[in-house]
């Protein structure tokens, strides 16, 4: 498969996971705990190990290669009995740990600490958060393995119950401003401003529907004086069914449409180009276990086998 086809596949997979990333973005703004980002379990899921493989045909049957796809990693998500994400681990093709992130929460579900570990399980850094009685972030800092501050979030509470979060990161030994986030009165991130070398390089404005779904992101790049708008549409189950990208002239440069089955798993993704011409069609079929959680997903590009994703599910 050439690189352009791989790019389309990766972009389409992003559509399936974009709800997860949106949720995690809101978690980053609110520092709240997240529910199981993969499924709503009927049985209590303890962990899910995900790996991506190239497909092979064996006696007319489609199977996955035993080794994972080149350039990919195995990812393991671990959950509490309530479905709260406790840890995320990545492994290489031999099963060796590449890195691990552990999440700790308050009794109210706010993210108290986020700890990152390296491949030898030594601590790289930890984010430590504090919240007010309304679960709004009031203080956050990142420290390295020796306890030195290498990142910081300064929270300013405004008169209209909104907050401004300014993020600093260590650059050449100094803490410099890299991001400014604006949180509305109901704890939604509505604007992000990014900085580099003390200059604004990007500004994102975010709007939501009544159900809390992100419906539009307006991106502005001041150094190039360029704009980009991304719009999202959802079905009644809050699945993203359409994503449209518009340029400065409000012309559609990219459009992706997704269809889902009754289990809210994406079964088809259609990618359209600038002129509205269908460029790629990805179709997904699933195998399920006795608990109705999918354990294997087959992805077909324009009718041809493209990849197989495996979920190894462990229950409480």
C-alpha cells in the first residue's frame, strides 16, 4: 500500500476516534475523569489491549498477521470497575513496555495526578492538580523525577464565572508561555491560543451544541493570515456522522461521512475531496465476544483488505 493510501486510512481511523479525542480535550481543559473511551460495557471491563495488524488470506479466509503492523504500537487501556480510565500503556511488537501513563482522581472524579513513566518504568513527570468546590481547576504544575517544576498552569477566575488557564512549559531551562485556554461558565473549553517564542501562532475558537458536542472549531494562523474551519455533525447517539473542513474562502477542502451500526461502531467512512468527488471508501466489519464487545475489526479500502485491529478484552 502506498503512502497516500495509508494516509487516507489513518485519517479515517481518526474519524472513529475523534469522539475520544474530543472527550480527552475536554478532560484536559476541565481535568475531569473520563469514562471508558471505547465502549459502554455490559460486563465490567478491566482492560483492553489494542493492536493493528496487516491482513493475510489463508484458505479463502481473512486472517491477521501474528506481528503488529510496521510502525504501530500495542496500546493497553486499564479501567476501574466504574469505567474510569486508570492507565494507558504502550508496547512494542515484542511486548516490551514503551511507556505508561497513570491517572489518579479525587472522590468527585477530578484528575488529581497524571504520572508518565518511561520504558524502564522510571518516572518522567507528573502533573499535580487542585480544584475548587465547583470542580474548576485552580492550580496545576508538572514536576520531573527530581521534583523540579517543568510545567505550570495558572488559573484566573473572571467575574462572569469563566476562567482563563495559562500553560507554561520548560524551554531551554525557562518556563515560557505556550498556551492560553478560555473556559466558559459551565466548564467547557471555548478558546485555545498557542504561542511560540512569545508570538501567537494559532487561535482556536470552539462552539458546542446543547448536548455538549463540539460542532465547530475555527482555527486562525496569524503568521500566515490563514483560517480553517472544521464542522461536526452528530446522530442521536452523539456519534460523529460528518466532518467538514473549509478554507479561507469557505470552500470545502475535505469532507468525511461516517455510518454506524446499532452498537455505535463505525461501519463505513466516505472521504470526499475538494470537488465533492468520492476519494476513498473504508468499510469496517466486526467480530464480537459473548459480552457483545468487539474483539476484531476488519477494515477494507475500496473493497480490498487494508488492516485488522484486535481488541483483547479482560473483565473484572
